[in-house]
């Protein structure tokens, strides 16, 4: 019966369009950062698109707050991830879980096991965090004096080494802005990686236990 | 009925003033370390404040030992964290748990879930450890020959890379004192990060399980 | 009764020969990469062996798909690890679990405990990932301008520092191909290490609990 | 009744003397490695002491094998840690668990909780692994061309950065021997650290849960 509330109906209808909008947002941001020789008109278009999409996300947030009937601060706390992705729309695809549920719902297929879903979600989130983090740090570092991050390929390699906590240090951010974004990436990446490794470990234990049970002793 | 013992009443009355005193201690230490051009009189004031606050913390510790009625060594062992923060007052805000409980108690608000509280506590502790560790290492490294840590911003960036175990190595302590503090930070940071990632992983599994249950199959 | 299905009988008969074939594949690859002064004829032989073995693995995969009676995409998803090792035959020995089960089955020996088996499997997989990863990255890096990985010993040392997430950064890949392989190694290594440490932690807790129980109080 | 077997009695009588012998072994090794200006006679004495102690450990191992009544390979497998510390006597103090149990046994004191004991054991093992590893790597690196590890202090700092998986890379082993020992340290350190962080995380969750229960709601 919870599925018939106005909030749930709003969520079911808007989830997929908003997900596509968030991919467009990332695309516009990536084009703006990576294509340095872009004509000024296209640059304006990218920036305008990002602003329009951000207003759309903010409007969706306000509608949801209204439909939920909660006070503002309480809504912000109980919908913590939602609040974060309105402020940092680059991370909006992290809301992929309800989307995935929605798609599964329609197809009626057997769902993945709990551990496999946590692994899939955390892996996708790590990829997204790495890609958008590499973009954002590259934007800060480009042209900075003494920068070791000279191309977007370097930025992706740096992001991989950072999120896996390997941290070679052959490429590191040198600007204050780049380091601040990197610190947020470290915090988020560590939590997500912990979720991946923890779930993988549980999953492996489960596979090994079930294998023991399956194989009966020979008589 | 435990709440009516003299020990519990002492704790309830002194927790918040002592927490504020510990913030003042950190503030005085930060001012002493960071403001190198401070007039000699202000330097003396900072040092005097720190000494006075430390005596206050020691007095509180002795009063608690007396109220608990335990022998000294036994009290030191059963109140391990308390003993640590008397020796290293910079870490005193780690005792934020009872404070948080006290505040929640008064407001009567619904409490966060267990995992959320562990994550919040461990995250705050990591931030505090990073900030005070950066201050202490910076104090050791400043002016050392061959130092790569040239500003407090460098020290904070180094602390973030160390506590997340990324360890780029672009900035590293070179003095014996700095390396000793860094080793303590590594040990503490690893334990806290393990608590954050472990709890986050359990929490995510819990969210995913409850989501599976909530959504009934369509008929 | 599952053991009498055509699929299970095929698996029991082919597991050991295919495992030996995968070791031969790795041997041929290692010889091709490491022996730079190899005569052209031997080089051709190595490459031919690898191609023939890969065709063998692909044929085995198709036979299994047929015996399972599943559609292609479904088989690829339910036999995920199998699909991966057909595409990347260097990782084929990861299928060592069924082999180990088969050997244990014949000898009828008492099996290791669950945790010990997960630790053994994840450790062996980490070793294999490190060795084949070092080979593959070394092949990419050899002779690249500015490369710091000058010998296969360097590559093995780099692989150890990467899979343990220590990441000194004294030796790092500089080519795009080497960095791509390194990123895959980081992801796989983190998951495996999480499994090792998680299982070891549970195992230690189990040993300590059983030790407490074993020792009765003196009367 | 297990405590009255010849094996258990042998263990109870020899545990403490053998632990002291292992500390002497580490002391002799440390003196031999660190005191480069030691007279030749003292060097011989250190080496002779180490050889004699190693023979003592080997004899103890053989006696235990005899008392257990097991075949050699089976004994080596069921007493895995024991077999390791006979081959690498520097790690012998890892057998501190039975010693600790023995001491607790005599004093009859209340024992630490399970998690606290795992944390204490894994922390002590990490310290021991770090100290002996730093000694062994320093012995390999001293005087090697291009070495960055110039003093034993550098070796200890390197060991701390390695065992915590921070891995700055300001100091790294360059000899094959040093790198081989470092790889073993990484593997051992990761397993132990996983045990520390996992137990600490469980312990923190336990403290927080019990705190919730203790504080009754106000009426």
C-alpha cells in the first residue's frame, strides 16, 4: 500500500527520466572539461545545460519534500543521499538502486543475490566516483605550476591508484582545490571499497559452504 | 539505578564543560603552532592555558578514580580511553560518545541506528586524529632540513593521505619526532577506518535486505 | 543425483586435463615474454601453443553450454567466472576450486575447515594474479621510454606492492596498456585480499573462542 | 583431562623458558645486525648463541612430534604455526598465546574479552613482525648501491609504512633479498591488520549496543 502514496508514484515516474538527465549532466561536464578547443558558443551551451539540469534536480527535490509532508531539516536527514546528490549532481547516478529495482520490477526476472547486488552497486558507485573525481581534479590541476597530472589519462590512472588506496604517488594533485576533492574521494572510496571487499568475502564464504553441502560423501 | 551513583552524577555534570575545555585546549595548541608571528605574551598565554586545562583534566581523572572506589591500576585499565586522553589531551574529544548520549538524552529524539552511530563516531574521531596529528607533525617538521612539509596545508594533505592508507609519499615526515607521531596516527587511523568500512558494509547490506522485503511481488 | 548429469560427468573428466593445459598456457606465455633472445621458431611455437590451447578452452566452454541446456547469455551469467577465464585464459587456474574438490573427493581425507579453504583459495588466486599480472605489465612496459620497470624482478616487486595496496611508487607502469592491466589487478587484488583478511580475522576469533572453552577452570 | 597428557605437561613446563630463549635469540640477532663495530669475538658469540638456540627449538619440536604420536607431515600440518617458527625462529614470540594463557591461568584473574584478546595478540604480532622485519631488511640493504634505507631508524619507519599499507615510497628496499623479506612482511602484516581492524570494528559495535541497552528511557 506504500506503493500507492503520492511520493512513491512520483518516484516511480521520475526515476528513469532523472537518471538520464544526470547522465546528460555528466556528459556536459565532461565535454566542458576535456574539450579545451571547444568554441565559445558550445561552452556556453554546456554550462547552460548543466544549470538547467541542476534547477530540474532542485525542483524534484522540493516536490519530494512537499509530497513527503516532512519538515525541511528532517527530510534532509532522512533522505541523506538525496540531499547530497542535489548539492553534488555529478554523483546523482549513485541513486541507481531505485532505478535498478524499478527495471527488475517490470521485467519480473529473478533478482541477483543480496551480496551480488551490494557488490554490483558499490562497484558501479566506485567507477562513477573515479570518473567524476578524475574530471573534477583534472579541471583543478590543468595548467597549475608544478602539476604532475598532464592529461586526462593521467587523472584516471591517479583516480584508480587513489580509490584502491594503492597511492603510488607518481601523479598527485598539487592545487588546494584538487587536494580537497581528492580527500573527499578517499573518504568515499574507502567506504565503498570496504563494502565491496566485505560483501565479496561473505559471498565467497557462502559459495564454499554451499559447495561442501552439495557434494554428498560417497558410500 | 546506576545513574544515581556519585560517579554517574559527576559524569553527567562535568561532561559538557570538560568537552568545551578540550576544544579550548586544541584551539590554544593550534594557535601556538600555526601563528608563528604571535607576540611573546600571547605565546605564554597559550602555553599557560594548555597547562591549566591539563591540570583540570588530571584533577577530573583523580576525582573519578576516587568516586569509582577502584585501585589506581585497575581504574587505569577499565577506563583505558580515559587514561589515554589524560596523557594526550589533544585526543580528549574522542570522549564525545557520552556527550552525544547526554544530549540525545535531554532532547528525547529518536536515536540514529547502531551502524550510523558507529560510523558517525569513527568518522569524527578520524577527523580529530587527522587535525591534531597534522598539527603535531607540522610542529616537528617546521624548519627541519630537507622537510617536504612546507605549510599547514601540506600537513593536512599528508594526514589525509596517511589516514586513508593511500600514502602518496609526495610529502613525508623526515624528523624522528614527526615519524613517531605518524606511526601512532597510522595505528589509530587503521583501527578507526576499519570500524567505518566494516559498519558501512553492514549498513549497506541491511539497507539492501530491507529494500527487498519492502517491495511486495505484484499479483 | 546431480553428480550423474552429463554436465557433472564432463566436468569431472575434463577438470584435471584442462588445469594442466592452463598451466602449459601460462608457461608458454611466460617463455614468450621473458626469453627475449628466443629463436624465431620457438617464438612461433609458443604462440601456436597458446592459440591451440585457447581454442581448446573455447571448445570446452561451448560443450558445457550445450550440456547445460541454457541459452547463451544466461549461461554466461550463471557461469560468470568460467566466462571470464575463457576471455582471459591466463586467469584460468582460478578454477582451482573444483579441481581441489575433485582431488579431496578421491583421497577421502578430512577437509580443511571452511575458513582455511577460503584463505588457501584466495591466497593462491592472489599469487596467480600477481604472477600473470607482472608478466602482462612487463610485456607492455619493456622498452617504453621513461619506464621504471627494468627487469621481471622489478615487475614482481611492483606486483607485490600493488596487490597489498602498499604502493611505494618506486616502480610504476607508464604505458597506457600497462596502466589498464594494473587497474584490473588492483580491483581483483583488493577483492581477494578482503577475502583473505576477513577469513583470517574470523578464523582467529574462532581459535581464541575454542581455546577459552577448552581450558576448564581449576577447582 | 587433556591437560594431563604428556604433550600438555611438556607444553606447560617448556613454554616460558622457550619464550625467554626466543627473546634472547632476537636480542642476539639485533646485536649482530646493529652493532657494526662489534669485536670479532662478540660477533662469533652472537652467532653461536643463535645456532645453539635454534638447535634447542628444533629439539623441542622433535620432542613434541614424538609426544603427539603423529606422523611427521601430519604434525607439521596440524601444528602449522609451530613449524613456521622453527624455520623462522625470529617469529617465535608469535607463540605468545599459550604463554599468555599460562600466566592468566596461574593468577586466576578475570580474562580480557574475546575481541580485546584478539586485538592484543594481533597488535603484539604486528609489532614483532615489524621489528624483526626491519632488522632483516636492514641487514640486506646496508651498504647496497642506491639504497635509500640508511639507518635502522629508516628501516623502522619503512616497516611502519609497509605494515600499515600506507607505503610512502620515500624509503624502499632495492636488493632482491630485502624485497623478498618485504613481500613476506606485506602478506603477514595484511592478515594481522585485517584481524585487528575486524575485531576493533566488532568491539566498537558491541560497546555501542551495550550502551544503548544500559540507559533506560526516562518515564
